[in-house]
C-alpha cells in the first residue's frame, strides 16, 4: 500500500524545480534545497570544493552579513544545517511557519549572490575550519581514514567516487578566490537545484513564496555533467593492511554495487542487511553470539547515482582473536549467501526493518523534505517517497540471491585492515 | 518581475504550542502508563523507564547495572538470545536500552501496525530475562573491548577525566556509568541476577507510548503485556547530593599521536529543582550554545581554531554541570584555552538585552521542532521521570525561559560559572601541549595535573 503524503510540483521559468508537501498538523515548515553538485562532480585538482561551499554558504551574501544567516534563522526558531555527499550538496532549515519567507529569502540571496561575499579573508578562515573538521572527523580518531583508503582501492584513479567529500587539503590550499568563484558560477543556480517546502503552508502560498524569492534569479549555463562512473563488480581482491595504534583489530570489506534507483541495488542492499543488519543478522549470530570472535559487526549499502554504488561489511575482532579468523568467517558467510539458501523469513525481516527506517525518515517535515528533494533531484520523481516501501517489499528471494551472486563475492572485494602495534598493545 | 528584497522579510508570529498531553492510566499492578497520541507518527516508541540509581551498585561491581541492562534481551525464560532478536526484528522493531545515573530506559520503536506483539516481547525482556552464564560472560567481554575503544576516543577520555576531577571520589558520578575493567571482570550472571531482583520491578517503572494511537487500544495492549508483572524489588534509594571539587586546575591527559587537543572546561551547575534552570539555559545559549554564540564567534569564525565548540548546562536528578567542549588544533591549544577562559569569565560581567532576547526566541520557538517525532516525546518524558520532574516539565522550562530577564540570565550564569574556579581538561599530545599550558601560567589555569 503506497503512503499518501501529498506532493505538488512546479518548475519556475528559470528552471528551479519546486516541490510542496502541505502538512497542517504541525506549526512548522521545512525548507530543503538539493544542489546537483557533490564530490563526484569535482575535477582533478578541485577535490573538496563542493564541501567547502557548505561552509562558505554561511559566510554571508549580497544582502546578508557574515553570521547573519545563522542568527536570523536561530532567532526565528530554526534548526538548520547543510551536508555534502558524493552525489549532491544540500542546505536546509526547519522553523515555525511564520519564518518561511525569511528562510526562502536567505536561500535565494545565497543562491543568487553568494559571490559578493566570498573573499580571501573568509576563504582563508573557512579553509582553516575545514582542516579542523578533517582532523576531528578523520585524522584524530581510530580507523578515521578507512573510507578514504577503501574508495581509493574500489575505484580506478579519477573515478568520481575515488575520493571523499572532504577532499584533498593540498587542493584546498592551492585554491584561489577565482577558482572558488568559478566553481560556484558553474554549479549554483536555480536550474541546478530542487527546492522542497514541507509543512504548515498551503500549496498555493508555498509556490507563490518560492516565485517571490527565487523567480528573479537567472538560470546558469547547463553545468558540466559529472563523469560517467558506470563500472561492473570488482573482479579481484585488493588489500590495504595498516598497522597502527588502534584500540582493537578491525577489518572493513567494500564491494561495488549496482546503481541507485534500480531493483538490483535494492536487492543488493537487502543481501547485505541479511548478513549485517540488526541483532538477528547472520554475521552477528555467528561471529558475535555463537563463535564470539568479533566484538561487533556492521554493514550495509551506500546507494549512489553515478553508475555504481558501494557497500561494506565491518568486523571488530574480540580481544586476543586473530583478525584473520574474522576475515575468514566474513568470506565464508559472503560465499554462503551467494550460493543460495536465503529464507523467506530472513528477507521479510530485513524488509520490515527497511520499512521502519523509511517511516522514521519521513516522520518529520525535515526528513520528508530531504527525501522529496532527493527523489526529485536524482530520480526526477518526488512521488517515489510514497511508493518506496512497496518497491522494497516487492523484491524477491531470487532477486536478492542474484544480486549477491553477482556483486557481493569474496573474489571481488577490497578491504582495509587495522592491526595493533606491539607498543599499542603494551599501552592498552 | 518583483523588486529584489534587500532586507530580511518579517517573521510572522508563531502559532501557540504546548508539550503534547498524555492520557494517563495504570496497569493492573499499578504501573503508571502515559499515552501520547501523535497523529501521523506511524512509528511508535514504547519506553519503560525504571528508577535505578547507580548508587545501588556495590562499589567493587560498578557496571553491574549496565551489564544487567544489556543482557535483558539476551535470552528470556521463553527463548534464546538469537530467537528473541529474530522475533523482534521480524516485526520491524528496534530495541534499545539506556542507563543513566538515576534510571534505566528500555524502549522499542515499531510500526504501530505491529505494536501488540512487539510490546509483548518488550515485556518478556524486562520481566522474564534468563541471564544465562554464557550470555552475561559474553557481555562482560564485549564491555572490556568497548573500554579499549573508549580509551582511544579523545572525547570520551575528556569526559572521563572531567567527571573524575570535578566530582569527589565519594560521588558515584566521578566514575564511568558502565564500570571499569577491575569492576567489570569479576561480574557473573549471579551478581547480575541479584541486582535485577533487587532493583527492577513494576513499582519502580513508568511506561510511555508515543505514536499514532488512532484505533489502537494502547493502554489495553500495555496492560496485557505488563499487567501481571511481579517483583521483590523495593523502592529506589535516594541519591545523595553530589560533592564537587572546587578551584581552578588543568588536567592534561596524554594521547600520543593526537593532531588536535580535545578540550572540556567547566564546573558545577544547577539542576531542574532550581527555578533558574531556564535562565541558565538562556545564558548558555548566549555564551556557547550555538555557532553564533560568543565562544564560537571567536574560536571558529574569527580564528579558525576549531570545527566548532559548544557549551551546556546538564543535570541528572541532583547536581548539574556546566561545560564547554570541542577540539582545537594542537599548536593553538594554549591560545584557544586562553580565549575560551576569557570569554567564559567575561560573560559574568553581563549578557546584553539583545543577546538574551534572541536566545529566548530561539529556545522557545524551536520547541515544536524538538518534539515533532514520537520518539523525541518519549525520550523527553522518560528523562523527566528519571530527573524527578513532572512529565510536562517542558512547559515549565519554556515558561521559565519566557520570563527570564537579561539580569536573571546573567545572575544564573554568574552563580555557577567561574565562581568556584574552572576545571580545564585537555586530551592531546602532552609533549606539545605542556609548554603551551606552562606559558599560560597557573594564575589563569590553576595547578597542572598530568594523567597518562
């Protein structure tokens, strides 16, 4: 049974796609913009640029002083942020519905006139902040560089998913104000974005407000396409074995998976869930509960739009257990899954979990707005939020089996392992 | 086409809002049940909050409450750990436990369409756990591994050192909630079952439901599952007031290889019994509660020392804390601490009318966002119960905030922050940080304590 969230959409003359989902049950409204620019669009030498804008977009624009974006919205009662991913960048706020005009005005001012405020001073400052973000999120925590290492192995050099969103600090250091301006001009404009408004506003008022604040912004030239990342399953095993001062030995395996928006990707995701999701997944039962060779296991699919996705499986070895044992058990379970024997009950369990996850994601205006932007921008159809559960429920055991056999194989994986140094063990 | 607007459009008045109301009943054995009907929330949360003060743990077995809580679902009188997980997850439910200094929370999130069987399983875990030797032993091992992970985590190390140096050793909160290796290792299923028997029962519990209740007899489903719960557990003991260690001092925790210093700076703070709890939240918002606050305006936006810091007043049932936390680049650790202490101390001189008004607007107007999702209602009410305040305390808190003047916000802040000194915890590369602390000097920092 499809869900029944209302969806209305219009495209403005300048190409801005506006989607509205009215919900008068709550006194708040969520505004969410997805720009069709992520790390996959970054050419060599400009890695980390999409993410850098996630910072610069809060430093003011033509009619907004530095810091004012946050202060105006916070005073209006907003929760706000932005995020950058491989496929896109998004900017969002939720606030009491009387603040809708303010939110749209602020978003439009930075979409149209950000560059008035991007200068050497705030570029330097935000570059420093990004470096601290990288230190905090990647460098100063155990295993923090694992994804950087894995995508480098899983995809050929220059592939759109071979580098992380945080990018290279060398590229950021080399960036001039002109480079930054040029990147903005290429990607940030009404015809390269989706604006979603969800919550306490009528469809008519929401479209009127969108036109009022965004209608005058000029379209930008068609932005360059991201390079095509279409690529098949891995056909070999590549390893990156790290010895460092980690608290426990850990292994993460990565697989290429089918592109997002296909039943094949949904099936592959469910296959990984059968192995790694929840307490009842096969890996938790065997490695953690029965054999007790792992402290914990985790994993799942990361859906991507650019020709290929990826998925991971991670195990942290129990103290005193050789990591090789964990790797061997993972390999065995991967091959067992590929060879058959998935039960209807296992599939129904991971489908039920996917359904709860999805309903929780849509439980807030902000979450719903994010998924509407997502499905409008990447698949051209925001109505998919209402049929998503049915799509996942329609996947059969045979489809999961076929996806596992093709994409999730011991002989087609990359992996990073971390083992403790001798001194690390003495210190522990 | 319209004229481009060069000034921000006006913000309309927010619609009135109050914390969601509950329909309260009791189970057949007298356990209070609070049902929050939240239309459109198709995933419900059922949360069981049980008074379980950690001071009930024997000193040499600290962590027994945590291991007990984590093994409730690891096998029941009716089914094995694997079978229990399979049954629960087959209904699309997620299960979790949380242990705080005053209470145990056990909860499930589940699509409302599967509510009844999932609540039965929740009750089975809480009222009929098996505590087999093997399952408890496994969780002791997992907890020991987790301690290794915690020790590698700069943020965790900072919190541990902060608690250990802010609270007197006689106060339970000076030590980790989930125990240390020497108190975890001796635990077996015997002590776990004993702790359960003495502390978990219907007389200590309250049961919360938040979700779309239309057409569902929620109270009936809960009574069906929990209505025959019996237990020998007596009433919870009263936790004593915490004892704080006053004075300026700096604790340096060596974490070789660190590329940033994790900071945690703070002191004692109010708890919810204090009528100035709301005023303190307003002051906090101004000083360090957001990216536009006084601290981050300097540390992040002017100087680029950090990805971001935050301050907070936090409190369990009795005795709160104030703290400023964040990570800064190793080379600027001394400078960042100096700036942070200066800003924290200068705020004692007064917060402006405008700052306070903006903070009040933000805190009051964000309330409907904070409680939009069913689970956040259940979480808030569960923590109100644990903290010993009425279930609609969110309304009291908002009323306190609305009534706060700039003078009252300043006064609430000044009563705590910097009055009895500030504890500074630094987790980082000691050989690089030590000289920077020495340069700042003991006039600013107080005495230096080094931890390995």
